C-alpha cells in the first residue's frame, strides 16, 4: 500500500541519516590532531557532527515556519532527526566505555522518548504534532549549537574571551526561549487542536511533549550553574603574607 511504502521510505531515510552522522564523526575524528586523548577526539568529533545536525534542524525549522509551512521538506527533516536520535543514543550508551563516566539517564530517556515519538509520527503524519508542531520542537536545537561551541571553547582554553561570553549568553537565551518558554505554549496548542487521529495518538503526543517539557526544566538549574561557573568564576584571593616577627 502507499502508506506502507511511505513508512518504509521514512525508515530508510532515518537509517541513511544514521550512516551520514556516523561517517561524519569518523571523518572528524581522523582530522583531529593526535595531541588530544582518544576520549577527547571521540567527544570532539561527535560534538562537531551534533553541532552541524542541530544547525540544520533549527535553521530548517525556522525557515519552514517563516515561509508559512514551505521551503523545506519537513518529512525529510523529521526522518533526519529520527536517524540522528539513533546515532546520539548509541553515543550516550557508549560514553561510559569511552570516558569511564556514569550513564546519563536523563539523556537516554530523552532520546528514547524522541525515537518513540518519531516512530509514531511516521505512522500518523497528519497528526497535529507531526504536521504542524514538530518545527516548533526542533527550534530547541538552536541552544544545542551554542552548548557544543561553549564546550569547544572550554577545551581550547578560550573561556576568558568575548567570544565565549557572547556564545554563552546566546545559548542561555536560546535555551530559555525554545526549551523553557515555548514548549508549554506548544503543549497548550496541542490540547486545543482539532482531533483527526485515534485518541491514543493524541494522548501519546501529549505525554511525550510533557516529558520533554519536564526534562528541559530538569536540566535548567544545571545549565545555569555551569554558565555561572564559567562566565563568573570565583575570584581567588591570595593569602596575606605573614609579618616576620623578631
């Protein structure tokens, strides 16, 4: 059937994009100088791929919205996000072995919920979330761009530069705008939309969007604390010299 072929094409597009993200990461890894450790080269290469991915998703979604729903193939953009989520989930699961750090459960939950949401969106492309509101969700990727650039500045020892301050300020503004203030508005719009799909589909998208809202609020204090540490480091006061006694 035509719907089945469309679903198969979507799955194929997602798998292809998983391959593109993996290939780009390998290429970045091979280009990085060997003075960095293995873990640093892996993280740098993955973050480089993720920066380009986030830029594509956020700019593409903004363009689609500014054009009133045109200018960008949103179905293809959704498939690319679907494939990227597989890629980044694999990276998060591999991090404990690459860097020896604990698994970030909140990131894995975010990605699993995202994979489930995109899987349902492919089967119900006319749902309000898939057809109308996905670009609003993808605007959150603007903050991801600035987050990765801040990490790169930190690794290069550029945290005391104007570039780092400007980037951090823009990143915080993007996070607040697209991950804190916009998602509740989108959630409300989902509630009042005319229903065209089975009730379980509507409830599913409301639940997944509520999960994204909760996760973004959960990460907010950590983000603000990181910004405060990097942009306003505590001043180190040199100890007073003791007077010599006769």
